[in-house]
């Protein structure tokens, strides 16, 4: 006979909010940040107002769980499932600010229309409309009189019935009495079991990743300082995105500031570089694969639990050693010299803005390559050469797209077996054969996605090779990318539209080039044969119409750098499809030249 490990009780919304206000209900470190957008908060309130169920919350009482603020739970109700709903109610009804998944402190305001009894996310237009109450938290403020609210509303809207407004707002206030089901877990459950329940419950909703599981495991193991390690990972990712958050850490978390993690990461407070802002998944992947020579994050959870893969038993010594190794890996990831060197290497390959970073997993394995090479004492110039080539190869082949765990595991095990140099050279020569550059890559460039890894690599190649922008005498592709310059159509869009071509045809990346806006405006929607003829006359002493190039040699060099067939200078203007085919081949060869410089 099974033993029931929980009870189910109905509590009114007001009781839950009182628990939040008094600190009776608390959010443990195994929870995730607030990820709902404002429209989901609006919909939750609409469901409550209509008397619809909003799902069960799961709580647990235990004196031994570490909370987000670093304190122990001390008998509080620990919220195991339902954080998003409780946080939404706090934000909308109590007017609390929330920290979103972008590490920004935001205030979510939900507006209410008393006559239509309708909710909306508040915005400037609603705030100016007297028929809306732009923030319903006013209604739930115990210091605010409902009669005063109604009178104020009636004065602004004299044509409405004051009684109707009163009844509408009173009904809204009554959502505080709506019952919410709470599943309360028995007190004697251990944190491992509670974490397992958390994982199982959430797997049917927004499915948790192996990194989420690992973070839950780390946070739940205070014995090996897991709660601080978890916090270190979160804080590092937060600081990388929002450096000013350093002040809040120092002000609000004195215990963490005294830990060994803070001195390693506080350099981020002065950094405004967003080329690579890692997530906690990135940190775990790099630290784990680097220190454990494994790639599957599910193995990390097992090792942190003490799993002996040989005997299939769980041993405390393995758990202790695993936490120690992971801590070392995380600290190594965070070190200023390591992190900045990685970013420097990426930039030196031409990836100068985060818009050119197509895959964090490719960056992650490049970081692993860097850390392993440094550990093995490989000279810095060889390490940089190795990392640049590996990163370029991995994005050009989509190496870590789809099943990154399997790809990481395969590569790190081969590095263990063969060594970094041997595995890297074998892989690169196999993946980037002559056929790749001349046959496969031109096919991969047949896309309209300016976010495709192949087009982004092409732009990085132009940066690395110091190419001038199309038809520019002095302005480089790098100049335009750093200043958010535009990609313009070589065969003008409007011209192609007049030929009956749709978006999937005229927006091919092989028809795009980094070009100064003023040059693009000068070209307008001219037929290619016409504007290329004028361009040739320009460099042969004619009127200067498109940019500052005035000699044919410079124009031919510019065409070469932008992979434009030189036949256009000689008056041979191919049809559009032929032009695309010719340019894709030239783009692929330009990228090959780039790769050879890495």
C-alpha cells in the first residue's frame, strides 16, 4: 500500500498574498527567474476574475533549504511549483517589482476597464484614457478607499453609472477570495525527493533542460557549498549582461562577497562588452566538459550525486570530488584573463559584434579548446590559431546544432584519446574538404536568412580580410557593422519586384552586400545594366554618381572584396539567377581565403 506524501487544501488568493508579504511563503534556489511576459499576467488575472481554475501550487515545510537570499527556510512554506503565478500576482496586485530573465527590474502594470470588465497590459495610451484604471494595484492597496476610486472615476467619466463602476470594481476586488489549490508535501521529505518532484511536475509544462536539473542539484547540496556555487553561476551570468548589478550584490549579499567566487568575477563590473554573454547552461557546459572530459550534462547530475559509473553505485567520495572539480571548472571559466582571451580570439577571427555570433555552443566548445590547450602548455599563438579554426569549422558545419550533448561528448572524448592537435586537424581536414568550399558551401548560401551561420561567417571573413564596403573607397565592412550599417540589395529589390520576383528570391543573401546608405539611395531601383554602365563611366572619367571610387583598378579590387563578378565591369550583366550562382561561388572562395588566414 502506497503512502500519501501530501495533503491538498484550498486557500484564498488573499491568504497566499499575505504569506508573501509576511515571508511565510518563500522561493527556494531550485526555482527559475520570472519568465512570463505581461500578457500572461493579464490572462492569469482574467482567469481569476472569471472564476476559472489557475492550477495547483506545491509547497513544502522544511528547516533546511537554502533560499534565494542566502538564508535558511526556518519553517517557512517553500514554494516548489507555482513561482510564476505567485510572482505574477505579487506584481499585478501588490505592485511589486520583479527581476525578469534579462536581469532587469521591471514593474508590470495591468489595467482594468470597469464598464467592459476587461484587462489589458497598461501602456501610455491607456494611461491617458480616463475610461481605464491604468494600474489595478491601486484597488488592492489597503490604504486606498474604494469609494474614493469610484468617485474619482465618475468625475472623469460623468456619463457612466457610478453604481455600475462600484459593482465592477467590487467584483474585481473579490478575486482575493477566489480559492487556489495548494498541494502541501509532508515535512520529512529530503531535498533530493523534493527536487525530483519539482523536475517531474515541470517536465509536463515548460520542460526543464539537463542544465536546469544540474542547477537544481547544485543548489540543493549545501554540504559541498552547492548553494554558493549555484549563486556564483547565476551572478556571473547576470553581471556579464548587467555590470551595474555588482553594486546590488555587494549591498545585499555580504556572505557571497566574502566567498572565493566574488573576487574572481567582480572584474565584470567594469566591462561593457556583450560579444559573449553566457547563460548558466553555457557555464555548466564549459566547466563540466573541461574538467570531467564528458559532454552529457545528465552525467554531471549523476556525478554530483556520487554515481560510480563502473560499479553503478553511489559514493559520497565521488560526490565530494565532483563538486570540487566543478567548482574549479566554474572558477576557471570566470577568470578575467581566460574569458577576455577567448573574446579577443573571436574578435581576431572577424566576429566583432554579438550579431555575428550564431551559436553559443560553438563558442562554448571553442572555450573548452582554449582552456585545454592552455592547461597543456600549448604556446599562445598556436592556441589562438587552433581556437579560431575550430570555431570557424564548427559554425560552418553546424557542428553543435541539434544534439549538443552528443557532439560535445564525442569531441571531448576524442581529444582525450588523440590530443587536441590531432583531433582538431583530423576533423577540420575531413569537414572542410575542397568539395566543401567549391560545392557544398555555395549550396548552403542559397538562403534568405541573414542569420544563417554561413552568411555571418562571410561577414566575419570580410572583417578579417579588411574588405571595403560595396562601392566604398574608404569605408570598410567592419566600419558599417560596428555602426549597425545596412545590408543592401545589389540587384535592387524594387527592380526585381517589377520582374515578378517574390521575397524568397530577391532577399537571397547572395544579393546582399554591406553598403553605405547614401550609395544605395543613389542607385535606387535602377536596372543593374544601367547603374553598372554608369559606374564604369564614373571610373573612366565620367560623372561621380555612386561613392568615391574613380579608377578602374580600385573598382575591380572592390568587386573582388565583395564577391561581385568582374564581368559586370566589362558590360556582361548576367540574368539574376546566373548572378546569384556566380556570387555564391565567389563568396565561398572568399570564405576559404579567410579560413586559411586563421
